């Protein structure tokens, strides 16, 4: 009996030593190869590797303090649920089991939490196909009081979910839309950053489902042949990042993404660096949600002006600045709509004058205005090309001026109309054309989003496939797909053509010099937690 006990103790010692070395639980094959302890020996003395793990924890609890088995306990769950009630601001990220924390990113987060009185929350993700098992370890640098071990809510509308997602899942929110539709907005664990809005009703804000990015460095090494492909893709898609959440009250909250690049991450013009310093930085660009002058919500415009004042961007990007109600091809045969437009004083001349006035108002900022060629702009090109003004007495005279410049001088008709109304804008605006590139900090800003590859219809997937790192518009519903981002709208959330449940949201984007990108959402003009 003494010899059996001695053998069992030796197996436990070898098991603990290998767990400490790997900072995770070894597989049975790894344990046998490294220590010489066979599967039959484990089975004879302990039954299986799980029972061996349980015995090892009893023998040396300290060696396993960072295993999920110990971190995911009711004491930690109750403690963190109690603590979050003391905070309004959170930085939420994910840790992949068995992977090392990026200590530089952690240092930046520590600075952020101290400066902003914020609470770090860490969701857990795993790669089932990796050498690391789910019953693995988290890096000891992650404080246990930050690990979200059970589902929890930050207010009645925002929830953190501990549903098991694979760290390598190419589309991490697959099948999760119905959760957001029914129960509110959700944040899930994934080393990818993803955002999608879910329409829920005819008169309510949409719900957001989003994933965080990671605080851990990527390690998807595997000895499974069929998993090497997803491991390679997982490495490519891995983002060191987090979501900043600001809880206003039990109903309202703000959220925005950050990414760790180089030695810092940036939030609203504040750069948090690895050395513990905090610097003020300007934005390279602010990309406004689709404008549609004439249907813009002034509360959204007020919010964007506050963002511009705060961040002093080098460029302001404008999508769908022209609304085109006066020449809308989709309502050209609708006598009621055309009559209402005329009664409302909507004409091509008035609409382009309003665009000029809007641009003139923005020109007071110390930023270069860049107009992205958008689908509503092209309505004017089509209108002139087909000479539709010939049977349009309301717009005929003004259209003739634009047609002459369009045909003879090859001038962009919207640009020509704006400069006709306001000549002083001629040297203050860059007018992009279809198929023109405009990259800032490595990010493509020239695509509106309505045209995909080879002339197909565009969407966030085609934008990501075509441009990768990009900020586009068009859908009026903000999205993030890995490195591709789409802004929302600056219009009212209800217009004549978006009937039924809607995922529209007033949302703009910020791009910084180091490549960090953030979406900023306006809720009746409110876009951040007031200091």
C-alpha cells in the first residue's frame, strides 16, 4: 500500500510540475510524453486526467489558483457583481485561456482605470482545438476580481454573457442575434472585434451585440491538421482591444471600441501609454454618419460638432451629403410625393443651396472637408445624363446650368452647384470621385459602401473583403467586422423609406494617427458620460 501511495504522489508531483510549466492543464498525451506517466497509470491510480487534476488541487491548491476551476467560483461571482455597482465606467476585454497577457496593453488599461475611475472586466474565451483545454489556466497577471465568471448586467439594457465562443470562430456572433433581439444589448468574449445592431421595434433604439478584442497575445498553436487553417485565420484576425462602456443610469449607456497599437490606445483624444503617461492627441479624421442635408437631426450634428471641437481632426469625411429628394428616382412617378416636395419648397436649387450652407458651416473648423462620392450624389449625375429635367419644369432652369458644366467642362455636378452657390468653398473641400482612393493612417476612407467589388451591391462583408482596414457608410446602421467599420446616420431615425423595425443609429467614427478607430453614437445629442 505504501508503494502505491508513493507512486500516486509521484504522479501528482509530475502533474503539478508540468501544469506550472505550461500554465495550463496538459493533455493525456502531453503528460505521457513529458513525464513517462502512461495513460494506463493515470487510469489505474486516478481513473482519468480530470480526477488527477482534482487530486492535485487538494495536494497543492496554490499551484492551481489561476485555473478556471478555481477562478469560476461563487465567491468571485458574488464579489464582482457587488463591485460593479460602484462604477459607471468599465473597460471590457477578453482573455484566451492558456495565452499570455500582453503586459504593455495591461499597463495602458491600468492607467486608464486609475485616471478614469474605471473597472476592468475580463471575459474568458478558449480555443477547443488548441493544445490548451477549456479547463485551462488564465494568465496570473489577470486579477481574479476582474474575471467575469457568470452572466451579469451593467444596467437593465446591457448584459455581459459568458456563453462559450471559440476564440477562432470566424464570425463570432453567429446565431446570437436572437438573444439581442429579445433581451437587450450583449457583450461576448472574443479576440475579434465585431459589432452588429439588431432591430427590435418600430420606435425603439436597436440592440447591439458586440465582441471585445483581447488582452492576451495570440497563440493558436495546434497539432490537429484540420485546425491549422482556422488557427492561421485566428492569428490574422486577433485584435488587442477592448470596449469602453459608460453607464449613465439603469437604462442608458454609451460604448466605444479601442485597440492597442504600438505602445498605446486612444479614447476620445486621450492616449494611454505603456509607461503610465497620458497624452492629449488630435484625431486624423472624423467620419460623420450619412448627412442627407434636409433630413439631418440637429441633435446629432450638435454632437458631431462637439466631437470635432474636442479632437481637432485633420480631415472631416462626409457621406451622402446631398439628399436628392427633389430628383429622387425612386419617387419620380409618385405624384403625391412630388406634390408634397413642391409644397415643402424642395427643389434642386434649394437642396444644393442647403448643401453649400451646411459645408460653409463646417468650414469654420480647422479641418479639411472631404466629400465621399455616394449613391445619393450619383442621382444627380443620372438625372442630368438622362436629361430628366426636360420634363421637370420645377428644376429645369437650374438643371440646365449643371448639365452644361457636366457635359462641356466635365465638372462634377454637385461640386459645381455648391461652388455656384458659395464660391468661397472652392479651395476648402476635397471632392472624391468613384474609384478614387483616400487613405489615412493606412485606413481606406474613400468608399461610401454602396458599391462592392466588380460593381456588385456593397455591404460590410464586401467592404472588409475589398479594403480590409476601412471606414465606410451607406447602411445607416453602424457595424464593425474585424478591421472594417461602417458609420451610421446623422438623419432622423425615421424617414419615409425605412418602414418597420429599424437598426439605424446616429453614429460617426474617429480615426487616430496610430490607426485606432472608434465609433461614437449620439442618443438625442448625448454621446459620452459627462465628467
